[in-house]
């Protein structure tokens, strides 16, 4: 409180990489204003950055807020994110919540709380991506890599998704501001930066300056310092041949793609309002693998979408068995209020959804194992994390080293097994 000991704070995050980037900005902003990080059980103020992509995400946020109130009755809880945007009155009624901040005001959340607690002011990154200088260093919020949001909002109309209503239309940061913020992060010691957005592939389309994701990636691909840029999730229709070429030609861009397929049946893709076909997706993956044989390619799959028959599901299994994808995120479908899909019928029985989810997860495990086994015997480069025992490679292998290295260090290692490696050198 104003006039007392330094304000302690905690940040609890649910959901996507964009939320993770925004939570890092909140933490960095609070540190820059004199706040001290603490656990939620001890903090004066707790920020809860919510997700609302599924009903279980809403429930998880409610449970977390109630748990914080039980364990720390003096905590003042600030709730933001998609659930807070979609159901502000519901969130405001939860215990210890003293402020609910929608996504449209999330970039100013630290300013508002700082004023409430009598904290100092500080320079912020343009667009709300955190303060510059000393507050942004590897290890902030326990993260070695920096997740940098360059875009928010979405202009698409997928029938199952509420994100356009909670995030608004697509809005991009100016290219010059992104380049400036990247430069500050590199100067602060970051060696890996994840570029993210709600609809990242639309980056620049809303700006008169004529920027685009490809233009941004070319700029990052020519970065003079030894830094790796990892591009977050891209919609398949946005991953153009030009982008594949940029990744294949630049050592600065990680050979790692996340391309949500969502379903392996064209009929289901049409019902989901996804603007591509299975054939298009298959050709895209083949193009990537031809240009970058060791690239990792992750995907998202929804099981149990309304109207999904056993034949649709069999189509999807057959497609997944053939695709050289390296890992899957599987989402059981659940109705989101006010979406077009919530009004579609017939609904799939919950037990059937769970069984189909188990089958697709098993396929994903086989994919991941096949990819890891293909890398055995190769020498790879990765960034050391946490206690220095683990590295993450450009193609997203997570490997445990035979001996620890300093954190945030480029390490050359030989892959000995699916998850083990021997240090070959330091770079």
C-alpha cells in the first residue's frame, strides 16, 4: 500500500503465448516501478491473466482466484484476459477481486495498479509490451526466452471461436517499434525471442505502411547479433512459400512451425469455417519438409465438433497417420456461448469425445517419438534453460544434457537418445 514497504506482486497466467507475452510485460512493468515479485500466497496484488477458449479455462480461472483468496486473504486480485473481457460482472463477483481489466485496456493495467499502490512511473515499450532496460532480462518470470507480442485481435470468423469478440479486430505494432523492442531485448541479454500474436499471419495488414509478416521476418532474419527468432502459431493459409523460404535461408529463424489443422475432414473444416482444405495443408507440410527436412511442425486438432461422425473421425485419423507432423495439441470440443458452432447439431456425446481425444493423442505421441528418433546421432544447437541441464533446439527438441551449463548459453550437443544429449561445445 502507499507509504508502506515495497509492494509485492504475483502474475498467474492461463492460455496462449500472447497471454504469456502480456504477463511478462506486466511483471517487467511492476519490477520497473519498484514492485517485488512474490508467490500468490504472499503478494499484495495478484494479476490473473485469464483465457476463455474453453469452459474448463473459465473454470480454472475461477478456481485459482478462489484459492488465492483462501490462502492470502489480504491479496488484492486484478483480473484481465479473455474471460475477464467476456464475463466482467461474473469475474468481479469472485472473492478479493478489486479490479477487472478487459483486453482493450490490458496495455495500461500496470499504470493503473501502480497509481493505486503509489508506485513510480517508468518508460514502457510501445504497444504495451513491457518496460525497457533493466526490467527485461533473461529469467524474468522464470523464462529464458522472451515472448514478444507484435499483433493482437483477429478478423477471421471460425465458427467455434470467441477470440474475435474478446480481442477485437486485428491490430499490429509498427515495424519500427517491433525492431526497436527487439533491439532492446537483445541488448538486455536475450538470445531467443518468440514472435507472437493472436492472428500472427495477419501482421501489418491493418497498417498503412505496407508492412507484413514476411517483411518482419526478413528484417529479423538479417539481424546482426547471434539471436534466434521463433515464430509462434501461424494459420495454414498465412504460411506462404515466401515465409517458408525465409525460414529455410536464415539461421536466425528457428525451423519450427505451428500450423493448426483443426480437422482432417474437409466437411468439418467447412463447418468450422476454416479457409483451406486438407489437400492444401498436406501440400504446405510437404513444402516445409522438402525445404527443411529437420523442421518441427506442430498442429492443433479439435475432436468432437458438432456433426463429427465416425466417418469424419476416420478421415482425420487417416490424414494424421500420413502427415509428417511432429507433435499435436488435442482439444476436446466444448460449446462457447454466442459462437456459431454452439448452435450446430448434432452434438457429439461427451464419452465419445473423450475416447476420440485419447486416440488422437496416441497418434500425436507416435509422431513425436518418430521425430525425436530421427534426430538421434545428429549434432544440434540449443539454448540452455533453468538449471542448465536442459536445452531447447531450434527445431524444438528438449534435451537433457550429460552435464550442466550456464543458463542462457548456446550449447552444441550430440543427440544420444530421444531426450538425452552429450555436450559437444559452448558457443
